[in-house]
């Protein structure tokens, strides 16, 4: 056995080889050394900026000076290209005086000109005076807002070079602008900003005026919408699931312009630390070095990227250990040795399979058509060249490859811990059906196999857009295949060989660090697996985080261990076990022979699909359509229900509401005979003649065959039919006087079993006689040997609540859209207390079609969302009045967010409610429209506090962003757009006490009179104090046609509002201090947070 080492003993060989092939082969010892590591960090951001300037410049005639306050960093986002163009550093200062660190650097650098990126509203005259005292010329670049500032900087760049390319990114995410800054700076491309859905007029004007030919769009479709992208010249989008993946994709797209030998800069990518990237961007661009964003502790995404890029050996960290801890430099101290081969066509390893050659370090194949055969690589193998061939190779570590850059790799008889298929390029990995790129894998019979770890996004040419395809053409003898951490676009894997070992889908989740996964990205994360007949013996699925996985073809055994969204798109499935909380959608005539639902599962059966046998041991909900069937269903879950119009156990379901799955939880001594009785009679739909089989069991689970005679069956929660009866048992009417205490029914048991024909009147719907579901409790009494035990099951109609009694001490807890909808049927209950137990999506059938949601008119005393969200409320009734989620609520609504609403009505239209006494901590986003009296949150309330709207509200007269009328409005924030005719109030039309509110609407337009950015009128004896409006007076005192003003009645007290032209600018509204001045209701420790320069309610940040 021959051994090759990457240390000193191998160096002699390398010297000889270098003399023969100086440009083709290189050996590097990348064991970390202190000299290869650096950290640039000061006591604060101001000193860090000064140290960066000191590291890069001995002298600089020009310097960029930016505001160092969090709320104003946006002003300097786009400064890096200008800094590189004029080869100058970026320094930071406070607004009221020149920071001492900045002052010292200006003197040391002998600076003559300072470019200031903020206006005098941020960097005050006192700072300018100090600069003038230093005999420094001042060039102001700050505009009216961030868009104009970016254009001003671009105009300054234009003075020194011709421009044909620009970068466009969102104005709301500092990270996207900063991650592209070094690349833009290297190329001299201005960075311009835009809103998500509308191209900024300043940005669009500059692009048109300068006849820009090329645009790079940074960020996903939620940051810069496709509409904006289409308005840009020759756009190329680079975006990832989050800021960290976007950053890596930028590096991969422009890596040919980067110099890794000068060091790789690392900075914390979270908002509170982005200032380090900002001030470092000019130094980074000076050496054309890459900038990698991470978190305080190295994120898995970045760690995986570094694993596959051994050329990154010299980290330079921006910021102290509070920004990036010591785990990053420690990682580079542990970097193993690496040997790199670059000679095209080289053959490495041994010609003799009996004499294996050992490579003791890692191996990097840089050249094309390199073959390794009969070898053992003790660490990792990196394949960068085209047409690599691996034959009879064992890799103790991992194999890293990218089929786009290392196309047509052939792997034959290879064993490895894992194979990592990487790409962070926005173009992704291209796999051409015609074979332009390809990856063919064969393994020997006795091999343990290769785990496949897919990273990055993939596409297949000549397939369908944004779809990756890898075909495992031969699977005979292949060991376990593992798909782990799919990052990026859609993947399609096709298995047509024979795979006796499991195929494992593992951890298929975006690595999003501490950020939530944006909703708009979730559809871009699927994996498709297609299996030919007899190909996959067992598919094991461990995917998490709601990942989408689609299966097609033929599968013998599928085990789902985790929570994900599983789509079965046709095909035949012999056995499916849902062991975790998976949601399953079955369509396209799929056939499922045996299904076990052991978790909390949602199953949807459509398009002529069928299940032969369904066994539910957990809690499951099955939805069916008219052409689907479940031949045999059995269930033991206490909350397992079926709904729709399909056929279950031979019974045609006929209700769009829930109908029960046969079954009930088995208690200590009593159980219910599940599904089908011994004579084959199926479990009934309530309201029909329905033989039930009751079976008594002892504690050991055996039938209590010694129990004979009449026992009492007590039925509670049954509703009287109007004629004194509650239904019938064995044909005899059930009568009684107090249904709340229960109706007593005699039941005759023989050898522990009883057969009962039971028809119950179990609820009334809106029309008086609709079937609705109640929870029915059976209590069997008189069992001296077994005691008194209770059996519970459900009957047809709407689903009863498994949590709570609707009282103040024990409120109903709502978990699903169906449960929320069911409130309307509680016509006999008064003053219900309601809480949400989780987020609810109303964007499902039947609430998302036709006229959509019907406002609930039940008697609700209090509604507490507990910080949860109701998404996709859809109401489309342009000819009906009083449209909202809830008509009226007694005492109040609090702690609930309504995201992406689309509500249309005629008069009195709002997202949440028509009226209540108190609203607190409510968020609304989306669109609300009508003809008259249209409001963002509510129509009429007594008090509203700590609530916010970010929406488009449109109507005729009496249109308001928050509420139409309220007595007390305090500490509320509203933004978006309002349009109407007469009487428009940014927050409200009328109020008594009005304090601490902020109107931040980008547009408030009306064709008539009486238009106000905040409130139309304040009632007599009221008070108005400490309110702010963006870019306009709090009240627009515009006389009407009759000479009247906006104030038909003046309040007794008018406090310190921004009246009479004392406007608030966008920059001022981006400062936390601006809001804190409004009073204690703007508490940023407990209630509010500043996100991208605007306030957000903390409890909803996980979903923003």
C-alpha cells in the first residue's frame, strides 16, 4: 500500500512536480496560523470604522462620513461604490457632534473633502461646523429619503466613470444592499433602492436618464417583486431564502472577480451588527475580497459552504466577539491539509487494485478529466474540474462536487461518508437531459454506499423551469442514499434501478439562522421523487419545517417520521406510515393500499384517488371530494373526523362540514366498537337509523362477557327538537326535561355487548335544522365490578371543541379554520370567551372561493389571539354591508394579527370587526375596500391601543386607515395607502382622546374635501397630544366648498403635535427616539421593535 502525505515528507515530491508542472499542480498546507487570522474591532462601531480606515489608508484626500445611529444607517447603504471609485474609507459620526474617532482619522488622513450621506436633519450643523474648522470641504449627498440619497451617490459616481450597469435592491433590508456592496464597489456599479412592489420614481428616473443597459436585482421576490423586476433593463436576479444564502449566491455568481488570496472577510449579518459590513465594504472592495455574512456563532449554511471551499484559509473578522465569537477563527486553526491537482487528464492513484494508494490529507481536483483509481483518501475530496472519473475509491470524509462546474463526473465503485452536491450560484446546477451536464453513480455490490447531500439550487435545461433532475439509472447494489438539506429551487430525483437499501430524505429545510422562513419563499423549496415499479423498497422521510415533498410512481414502503407537506401525485403506494405530524395531499388517481396515521395528520383525498385501508391511531382529519373513497377506515383518535363528499366505509359523506371517523379513545373500562359491527353494518351518519355496537372491556382489554342486563346510558349535549323529544333509541322517542344534565336511556347488554339504534337531535344551524356536530358523552352506570366510566365520540356536523368551555375561566381554544367557522353555530351560547391556540389559515376551501368568509355573528364576549395569526381572510361581497371577520365582540379583541387580508364589501367594511369596546395589540396587512365607511381594523370602538395597520384601504366617503370612530386612540401606527372621496382620516375620522399615534402613509388621496393624515375631527372635551405624521401636517386644514375646515369642532386641548408645517421626514420616523418621545406607550423593551427603520409589534416579529 502506497501512502501520500500532504506534510513535509510530501513537499520534496511537490518541489520536483512543481518544476515540471508549475501551473498545473499545487500543494498547500492550510493548517491555520495566527498570522493568517485577523479581527478588526473597536470598543464601538465608531472606533471599528476608524480602525478599518487605519488598516487600509495611510492618507486619503476624501472620506465618506455617515451617521452611525441604527435608524440612519440606511443613508450610507449605497456608499461603497463611491468609496471605491475615489479610494476612500467610510467613517461614522453621531448626529450632534463629530465623533472623536472620526475626527482623529480625518486629521491623520489629511482629508480635504468629506462626502456626507445624511441630511442636516440627521447630521446637524454642529458637525458641519467642526468639519469646516478642520478646513474640510463638505459635499452633501443626503436626499429627502433613502431613494434620493442613493441616486445622489450614483450621480457622484457618474462624474468619474461611464455607467451602464446598476444594482437594484430593497430599501427595507439593509443586509441585501450590504452583501452586494463590495461586488458593486469593485465594478463601480451604483446601488439603487426600491420599494418591494413599486419602482421608486427616483431610481426609475435615474435608470432612464442614464440609459442603463444592465441591472442586477438583489433579493427574493418578496424583497423586489417581479413587477419591479420587469420594469428594469436586462435584469438578473440573485436571491436566496434569506440574507445568508443571498450572500453566498452573490459570491458564487461573481467569484471570478474575487481574490481569495487576500483574505475572506466575515461580518455578522443580523441587523444590529450590519454596520461592521457597511464601514468595511470600502476596504473589502480595495482588495477585491469576498465578504461572508454569518451569525455570532457560525451558521450551518456558512459552515457547509466553508466545508466545500478549502481555498478559504485566511479569515478577517469585522467586529468583536459580541458580533462573531471565537468559533470562527478556531475553525481555521483546525483546517486539515490539502493537496491540489490541476494537470488535465492526470491519472492518480494506483494502476493495481491490489495495491491501494492512500492520500492522507484532502484532495482537490482543479483540472479537467482527472482520474483517481484504486485509492483511499483519508479526508475529503473536492471535484472542481470537468469529466472527473472515480474508480474503486474510498473517501473517508466527504466528496464535494458541483455538476455545473464539474460536469460529467463518473463515480464507479466508490465508498464515501457522504457526497455533497453543491451550488450557491443563482444560476444553480444545470443538468441537461441531453447530457451536457451529468452525474452518473455506480457502486459495487458490497459497498456501504454514498449519502447524497444536496446544497444550493438546481435547474434542468430542457426539462421545466427551475427544476433539477438527477436520474439514478442503476441502483443494483447501491447502499443507502440520503438526501439532506436541500437548499434552493426545486429538485427532481428519478429512481429507475433497483434500490434494496432505504432512500432517506433527511433535514430538508432551509438553514435560515435566527430568521423566520419568508412565506413567499416556501413554494420554492420542493423536492420531487419519482420511482419506477420495484425500484425503491423503502423510503424514509425525516424532513422538517413544513417542507414540500412530492412523490410519483410506485413505492413499496414509505415512512414519514416528521412534520412536512407530502403530495402523492398519482401512483401506487403499498404501505404508507405517517409517524409524525405530516399533512398529505393525495390526487391524480393515486392508490394507497394501506395507510397508518399515527400523528396529528391532515389528509386530503381528491381527483378519483382512493385508500383501501386507513387506520388512525393518532388524531387525523380526512377531507374528501365526490369521486374519492376509503374502503375501510378505523380510528382510535378522540378527535379524528372525516369531511367532504367522498365515500367512507360504504357511506357517502354529504356535508362540507366535519363528519366523524368511526372510533373513540379507549378508556379504562369502556370502548366503542370501531368502524363496522360484526354483521357488517357500517358506522352511520347521524340522523339516520344507525346500529351502534357498545362493548364493555375490563382493564386487561378483554370483553366483559359476564355483564348482562339493562344498564343506563346517559346522553348529554343533545338538543330538543321542538316537540319535546331529543331523538329515538331503538325506535322509541327520547324524552326529558334537562338536556344539559343528560338524557337517560336504558340499554340491554348481553355478554358485555349492546346493539343500539340511536337517532339524536344534536344541534341547530343558522337555518334552524341544519345538522351540526356536538360532542356527545355516554356514561354507563351500574357496573358494580367496573365502576362508572365515560365514553366519548362525535356525531355529524361541525366539530366540537376539544379545549375549553367558552367561559372566562375556561375559554374555547381554537386551532383550525373549521373550529373558527364553527363559532357561528353556537346560537344558544351567550358571551363566549375565545382564544387562539395556533396560527390559522383561512386561505382554504370553502373560505377562499366565491364570496369567501361569512362574518361571524355569534355572541362573543372577548377574543384573545394570544399572539397568533389569522392568514388570508377573504371576503368578496361588494353588494353587502357590515363585512369583517367578526360582526361584533362584547368587551374586546387583543393579541391577534390578520395577515394578507382581502376584504371587499359595500358599507361598513373592516378587516377585524364592526365594533367592540377595546382593541389592543392588533396587526392588519393586506387590502380592504368598499363604497362607504371603510376602515383598516374596525368600524366603531371605544378604545384602541398599541395596534398597527400596513394596508391599502380604499372607499368613497368616510374612509380611515385604522378605525372609523373611537373615543380613545393611543400609541397606534399606520402605513400603506388610503384612497377615497370626502372625509378621509389617516387613522380615524373622529376621536375624543388622541395621543401618541403615528401616520406614515405613503399616499392619502381623495377627490373631495376634508382629508387628514391623522384624524378628521376631535370631539369636544377631548384631548390631542404628541402625534406624528410623515411628510405633512397632522391636520390638513383645507376649507371645503362652504368654507368649513377639517375641524368642525375643536377639542379643549391641543398638545405638541406636528402642526403648522413642522413636518416629520422619513429619516426622523426611522429613529426609535422619535417614537419614544411620544410617551410610555412606545416601549421598545416590551412592546415594539424597530425593523428596517419602522416600528413593529414584537409579538408578530416571528412572522414578518
